[in-house]
C-alpha cells in the first residue's frame, strides 16, 4: 500500500491501527482463523497441484504408474511422488515460501506496488518480473533458500492483484498472464474515474459501468490520498475519501466479499501459472529440489586438511564409501553431498554435488599440507557449511586442532540457531599431543612439542546445535563414525535430550511411540555412570557392554546404545549418577515431527507475521508458529520450552490457526538456554500407546539486545550495497561490540562498536562491495552481531541477500515449425509421428524441455545463413501418445511455450486426418494452446 510521507497522516493511521488492536481484545492470530482463503492457502494449494502434475508427467515419461491422491496434502503428494522421506523438507519449503509471502504484508504494508494498490499496476508487474529472474537465477546457482524467499515475496504481489483489482468484476475467470510476461504491454489501465460511492452496505455496484464495458483495469487506493472518482481499497483503516467502500476481496466480509472465492480461485491458477514458468525455466529436477521434494538426507563434511589428518581423511573416505554403497538405489540415498575443506590460512571452497561418485572423487582428491601452527580455520569452514547446506542438515566436522578463528563463534552460533542444523565434531587430539609435519617421519607427518587441545568452543557449539563433541584417538575414530550413517537420514527425530553441566545425579525419561524405528541413545561425557530401563522393566548399566537391552559401544567420551529388544514402545528411564558433565540424546526414525519458527505477529487491517531472523527479546512474550508433520490425524496437546540445564518446563498456550498449523504463546520463558518440546497424539484416540513426544535438537535463548534492519532488495555485481541497521538494549547500556561477517568474503566496512543507552536505539551501516564478476543468483549470508559489554549477552540478525544483474532481454525464444510427419493408421502401437522445428533467440537457447509427452527429443545447434544460432528440434513419439507440451528457454530464463496440446481431440486413426490435425494442433506460435 502507498508510502505515507506526511508525518501527521502517518501518525493518525498508526493510531487508527492501534485502536483496532485494542478493540480486538488480545494480540492473537485469530483473525486468520477464517473460512476465507488466505495467501498461505492459495500458495500451498498451487504448489501441491503443480507438484502432483509434475510427478504424474515424470511417471508417464518413465513408464511408471502414478496414483493421483484424492486429497492433495503434503504427505499424500510426497508419497505419490515416491518421496516419503521428503515429507518434512517439502513442508518446510512450503512454510518458508509462505513466511516470505507474509513478510510483504508486514514490511511493505504501505508500499503500493507490492499490493497492486493505487493503480500501481506497471510497478507491481516490475516487482514480479525482477522476482521471477531472481528465483530462476538462484535455482541455477543451486541457492534454493534464496529462491524460495524471492518466490514467496512475488507470490504475495501476484495474488493481491486478483483481490485488489477489478479483474474479477470484469468477468475474468482466468489469470492475467501479462503480469508474468513483461514483453507484452499493459495498455488498458483506467485513465478516468472508476468508482462511485457505495449506495448502501452492498458495494458490489460501485465500479462504473463504462469501466466494466471498456474492460479498463483499476485497483483500489489505500491511504490518505486518492484522485477524485477512483476506487478505494476499503476496510476499517482505509482513510481515502470519495468512493468509500472499496473493491477489495481479501475476505468474505470485505467490500467485494461475495467475489472472494472467485478471486482466490483465479489467484490460485495464477500462482500455478507462475510456478509452471519457473519449472519450465529450471527443469523438473531443480524445481522439485527448490520445493524440497527430492531432498532426502544430506551428507555434509567439514574436514581439516592439515598434515596430521591423513588417517582421519582416510576414515572419512571409508565411511563415505560404505554409506553410499549401502544406500544406492534406496530411499536412504543422499540427495546432496557437501564438502568443505579447511586448514590455515585457507578454507573452502564449498563443494556441492548430487553425484555420489563425484563426491567420492572429491574426497579422494583431498591432499594434506600446510597448518604449521596448531589452530586452524575450522569455524570459517563450518560457517560455509551452515550457509551452503539445507536447513536442519547433520554436519560433521573432522579436526585435531583448536579453532584459530574463535571470533566467529557468535556468528556460527547464530547460523546454528537460524538453520537448526546439528553439528557433530569428530576430535582426534583432545588428550594427546598434536602431531604435525616433521622431518624424519616416513609418512610425511611432523612431530611438534605437546600442546594442550582446548575443545571448549567445539563443545559449546555442539551442545547449542543438539550435536556432540566426540573426543577419540585416531586409532579409534572408525568406531565413532557409525553415527554418520545413523543420523544422516531425513526422517531422524529427536525424542529427548538434556545437558548437565555441572553434573548431578538425576533420573530422566523419554517416551518412544509406535511410529519410531531404529531407536538409539547417545551419551557423551567422561566416564558417565548410568542405568537404562526399558518400558517393560528390563535394565542395563553402563558397565554391561553386552546386556539385556543390547550392546553399549564406548569410544572415547562417546557412548552409543542401540536397544535390540522387540517391544520398545513406552517410557524409557535413564538413571544417571555421573560426576562429570554429560549430555544425553535419544533419537529414532519417524515421519512424525514438527517444524517451528519464532515469529512476531502484526494485527490490524492485514493480520500477518514475520519469522524472526534473530533471537527473541527477553522479558517479552514469545510466539511460535508450529507445523505438525507426518499425517492429518496428528494433534499436539502440549508444547513447552524446556530449560536445558534443569528440564524445567514453561508451557505455551496452544491455538489452531490452520490445518496442521498452530500458534504458541509463552507468557513466561526460561532465563537461560532452552529447547522446544512437543507432546501429542498420533490419532484422536487417547490410549497410552497413542502418545508421542518430540524435542528440538537446537538450543535457543532470548536476548535483551535487539537488532533490526529494513527490507532489502537485491545487490548488483560491481556495486557497493549499503545495509542500515539499528541496535537497542533493554538491559544495561555501554559500549557494544559489533561484528559483521559474510560467507562470500565480500569486502565489508562497518564500525566495530556502538554506544547504547538502555531503551534508546542507535544506528549503524554495513557497506558490502560486490565483485564485478559475481554471477547472478549468488546468495550472500550476512550476519550482524551486537555483543554487550563483558560478553554477557549478544544478539544478531541473519540476512540472505541475492546478487542479480539487471536483465535487459525480456523477449522469449521464437519457435517455428519446419515439418510434420505422421503415419498413424492402424494399430497405434506400430506407428509413430514426428516433427521438426527451429528455435532462435537473441541471447541464445539454453534448453528445450518436454513438460508433457513420452517421446524422444533431439536438438542440434547450427549457424543460419544470416549468422544466427539456430537450435533444430526433432521430436518423435508413438501414435498412442499424442499429448505434448514443449518449451524453449533462453540463457536468461525467458520461456516460450512452443505448443501445448491435449489428447482428447486427437483420437484420429487415419494418417491423412492426423497430418491435418497436427498441422492445426502443433502450432509453433508462442503462447498458443490447443485444447
């Protein structure tokens, strides 16, 4: 909605909004609990429909059966797409897109182009155009998180068009495709009066008849100014005059509420159309990866490559080969492999591949060397892994040295909290002296004087993430690496975890439900003393390595218990009497889990929320938005924040806001670190074996420091980017240290300290210099941290910025038919049809894709007589399958639909008839659809 420049008017609007909040009794999400379609519903439905259709097309092309679910849900679509292990990632991706859809209503509330308000139709389309290219370039660079963020934002703008314009009132039932086709002009924007004042409570007739008859586009004005005779947006906070009442269709109770369902339906179709455009540009595989559907487990290693690490690297190669070889062709096969080497002073680059054999080759190509002094750049390598891997990845760090870059600890901890990834350190020199290169060693490794290894920073980060700092010798490392195969599964869930430092004698318990398989208990500590008792009363102590429950494997400070008893459902009890600090983590495999984000809600005219990219503020209510994963019958009954050091519980107020989605409000929270704990029912039955519990691996905490930034756009190569921020504290003032880091090593300038007075904010800026050769689609994760005096508290803000060069070519490729050859008489199984076509484009043809069809496609590039590159297309198919949708994509991502046909009108059996049909049906004109 429009930007307000008049301070008095802005203040009045804000006071108006505050009055609305006061009359709503409580700051909750209730306004979103409605029968009306929300942005989240439209986006989810369109994604599920598009994804199911893609999987069906893939099945046809591969000769497989596909069962279209009767009801499209995240779970049913994932299963139909043979991606059951992707359910959680699929849901997480949809949530992430919706989070950034909602972001627009909060951060761009008064910016008219973002909502197609104030007849800002051309500016709104420009936002969509820029966003489309950002999504496509980000996917091309495999930066899927950045792609999802950009997609969510432009979907909000696109969907708002159908609610805020008169498109539906003009009788339109299909999307306005020009909004995603910048090469086609929009010339029918109203240039005269468009609305009259509503005669009564019914506003449906307030658009002037001439506007409808002449099919003139208009949108409602929102704010304090509106030209005479123009339409208003409408609603309680709309301060426009003349023509009040509005035309928005945001809900069934809006000014044009009776048209809400029609607007939502067309907005859903428009969302599908945009998704199809992106799919055509990037291809099915990359499109599904963007949505997390093909995302199973990720194998992610951060490896010290200094000279003393030869044995460790050999073990990584061994366990990697074992995991890959045993999982190839199964649902457990990793969908992505990530490797980050580090030593001193170098680290990186991040190596990412989908090919397991290529990953083996990259590991085999690692060479050891450098690192003459003991500490290494381990946290720099871990930072790359955290920003370059999907959220909730299990990351394994192998090193035998201290961290040289301890100044990155706060940055790494911030990234752990934001990504919820779990970090496990494999440390092979915590007790003995460090071996380094030395003359006289036949294997090239050195000996240096013994040096105490301080693993505290690794222990702190491991505990913060829900992982472990495993301390072993090089000879026993192979006994500990089994954790990699077990925990690198996308269906891994945490049932219970606790950290005790200092240690105390305590009985802890964890509930194992019927959906859990492969139960494993991890206990980390020096000589922990414990007894484990199963639900049936069978016990085994830590001194019994092979007992009634199973085998206890001890290596260094790491104990693994994998029970082999048949009945594991029920409450397990852990009686721990250790005098040394320890941690315990109980995990298993299950589809049942939960996703959550800390959020801030904005009530009022457009109730919405923003997912926090920082720690929640201390001494305030904390709000979670939580989604249950694993089935429609799953129901949480209690959600609490568990204090990590004591297991004290702080319960939240649970409220259903959408199917499977809940809001949690916590009026009191732990003072220290905490995890999120969920108890619920697998089905409506309340029997004892129907209860489940889950816990977040990641530890969180609140902060009295607050860092905020304004919405930021994309960066351009070869430019400087200014990022303003504000810092405030509700605690004690003083000089706060400011640190800024980015994962691309862009030159960064900022003031390293800022003076704060309690309750008063101060401003700062970060200047990023973007190298001129940075490819479009590159994403940069910037972390700004503010640390209180004496390091007593810190908070951060994590931003993901995209680098996108201006796109000058908005013209899609040109498709021209050359020849059609069909002989489909008789039995279709013994006959085929084919065609050839020529494709041209100013920037060049990047790819030609068959979105529907199971024939054979061949392409050849030639040079025409005029010197233009021409892509020759040759397609052939059985006469039994005449459905085809073929698209051409140029190098910047413009898409041309060369033709689109369906089988229904093509049921011809005679060769002459088919030839005639193809000449009519296979029209190679951009945008032509034959139905």
